[in-house]
C-alpha cells in the first residue's frame, strides 16, 4: 500500500479520535527491506524509520543520510548491552529498554556523551515468556529507576500477543503511561495501528503495509 494511503488512514484515525493531524509519528519499519524499497519512501519525503538490529542499520543508513537530510532513526528491536554504544550513536530513539542493566549502560553512555536518544520502556503486556519486555507489575518501579538515572524517558512501548485482541493491550499500556505521567505510547503496527491511535498512540510502527512483505534470509 502506498505511503500516501497509510498517511491518509493515520490522519483519519487521529481525526476520529479528536486528535490533531500531527499528534502521532508514523515510523516506517524498514527492517529486512532491501534498499530499493526504502529509497522510494525517502524520495516521497518520509524521514522517520524503524530498524530492529543495530548492525543492519549501520550497513544501510550512512549512505542514505549522506544523500537525504533530516532522517530520524528509531530502534524497535531488542538491544544487547554490548551494542548500546553503537545504538546511542546511530539512533534518535530506542523503544526497547526492558531491564535495569541496559538502562544503567545507557545512563553511563549518556554521561560520557552528554546526550541520549529518547527512550521508551518496552512492556510485555501479554506476559509472554518468549518475548522481551518489563512485566506489567514491574513497570512503575522500573519507570522510577530509569528516571532516577536522569535518562530522557519518553514513554512506553508494547507488542501485543498475535492471538489476542490488541485493544486490550493498548488500553493497559495507556493506563500504565498515564499513572506514571508519560505521554509517549509506541504501539500499533500494520494490522492494528488505527486501533492504537484510538487508545492514544503517539508512535505507530508500520512496515509491511508500506514496503510489502519482508523476504527473510534463511
């Protein structure tokens, strides 16, 4: 589906929720997409992209950044502490802060650099054992811990279980953010971003609906 169609749907969802047209950021998820699919989106003027892996982003974006101004990169995949330095140097936002050790590493790097990307705490709203993320019962304490490290905490992020109604998880995340005084809500993907907007999403992560299905290497 063309970028213009996704943008139109996003604006319609915002209007239906009584929100301004610029009240949510569309993150075009370019992970595992070949450059020939990404560049047309850049040529259309879109500048906010999401990547899952630091190494993949390092191989893709320096060339694009040399040719296109204003690119904003969001890390939406798991972050290992040994990749944290590279991540803070490359990304404008990290959506997957999920444990104290990673937060402490980011805090140390922030002190060294005098700057830090915007951070989102990933919440495992479905309490799925195979999935990363802070458990819902631990969110309030972890938010306080991250704030105590003087890190730029922008909000919360979730990936609902595929077999469950996402709205339940979006509502849960919104409540957790509200009681912690956080506005940022990174939630909603290609199949459900309009529902996420209805529950207050400020960042939606849309990949296949823009670029087409991904061709993963075997």
